[in-house]
C-alpha cells in the first residue's frame, strides 16, 4: 500500500518493495506535481491513480540485482533456519549446501527459473555423486536437496524479494519404498530369549522398542519422570539427538503427534522397576562422580547414552547370536505390523507410533493394512459356507 505525503506543492508517493538480503526494508519513491489549474478533487483523484500506477510499476521490480543465491541462502540460515528448523535439519542442509552452491549459488536469486533447478536436480541423479558407494544419490537425498532450495526461495517470497517459488514445478525421482527387514514373530521370540543374557540397560531399551514402537531418539530421551509405575504408562515428551556441531542435545519430539502416552504390559513395567533399582545402586556407588540427568539410558557416570551406542551394540549382538541383522527402526515397523495384524484400527496405530496424521500411517503401512484386510476377508469366507451353485 502506497503512502502519500505533501510538501511544497508536490506529493511524495512511497511504495514498500519488501526487504533486502540484510533484512532492511526496500522503499521506492516518486514525486507528483499537479497542474496549477487542477481543483482539489481532481488532484486527489489523479494522486490516487498515480499511486496505483506506481505500485504496479514497482511490482516485481525489487532490488535483488546484486543478490546471488548463495549470499541469500547464507542469510536464510541465520534469519530463518536457526530460529525455525530443528538442528538436525540444519545440519543436513549444511551438508548439501556446497553441492547446491556449486550448481546455483553464482546465479541471481530473481533470475533462477524452474528449468535451471530441474536441470540441477537431474544432475543429482547421475552416477558418481554418492561418496560412499560411487553410485547415484538416493531419491530421498535428492528430495532433501530440493527441499533446501525450495525453503530458501519460500523465504525470499515471504520477504517480497521474488514473486513465486520456482521449485513448485520441479519434479524429483519417484521414491520406491524399500522392503522392510524386521523380525518375524518367531525371530522376535528368539531375540527376546537371547536378550535375557544381555546387559540390563539393553534388555530395557529393546523391550521398549518392541512393545512401544518408539523411535531411537525418543527412547534415549526418556527420563524417569516419564514412567508412571502406578498406571503402567510411558510418556514421550522429548528426544535425544546428535549433530557434529552440537554433540548430544535434547530436542522436542519429531512432530506434535509424537508427544504421546502408551500403556505397556506389567512385564515391561516390572523390568523397568528392576532397572531403576540397579541404576540407583550404581548412582550410590559412584557418589559425586555420578552426573544426574535423570535419563533412563546413560553412560557409566549418568551422562546421556551416545546416540550410536544402541545401533553398534545391536549389530554385535545379532552377529554373536546368529540373528538376522536388523536396524533399531525395524522394531518400530515390527510393532506397527503386530498392531495392524491384530486388528487395531489405523487411527490407534497412528497415535501409538506418534504420527502427526493418520494418512501418514496409511501411506507407510498400506501393504500391511491390505494384507490384514485380506486375512479378515478370508476368515469370513472360512466361517460362512457360501453355496454358489444355481438352484435347479
């Protein structure tokens, strides 16, 4: 909206054109001098017309001529990402920025179009870019690159520095879900049997992973006040994360829906009580050397357990006991599969897993739900003798 000020028989029309890379508001000005024979009403009418015309002229004509994508992206990290995004997301985007800057960083922010971004994304799909395998980047990694670029452009749009986000028309490789590798019921029972001889902390960790379907960070973030022994409830209120820059730190759960409380069997709660008693004994033995964080899963001195410790221990445990190699996340899929195949509805499964929307659960476990539905239909067919023979 233009503002108009009068001075010495002329009128100054001012239009805001957004903000520059430093966050400073960009203003453009125009001076209008009415003819001497114009009436007051004519001046007002023409002044409004001039203001509208000037606004339209300024539309899209924003001072971004000297702003390259890399310069603005670095500003985005400071002004937006550090305030709005989780540390893990920032760390991921920092890993991608060198590759993105090499492809787009030298280009003017307001001149980058969808075709250029599409070409960059297509180049990411070529062989040789994966440093670990020497092959292609995974589709999910390509998707994250585009998410980084798109977020920078979305911020530029919100600052009125450009009119639209050119990433909206860019396509990415189709993400084909990998076949989930998790234990069968028999393998789970064998795993639990072997777990009886494992250190108590890992007995508790993986028992909770199986019965609760919790994420690794949620398990590592558990504190003793999150355990309600009276009602047998475990509540997820935080997550323990790790990045190279920050080390181990506490964060909010992944989504709003991730904050949840689950009732677990008495056997699990009794194991937790035993573990609490053993940890209390360890605390008394160490005295002043014990660092009280109130976490369930700790190092020997009470500090939060390293995020890689459960994964490394699981690999060794499976190898030593001739068990199939699985990831920690696979216990989450196992939990979901058990719930679905026992007839638990999608909404309840979604809450149990801490998904923000039921649609997320349905998308991830669509095949499992389809299999459960097929079994249900087969059960009905087996229970009812449906005679299809035509009557004579």
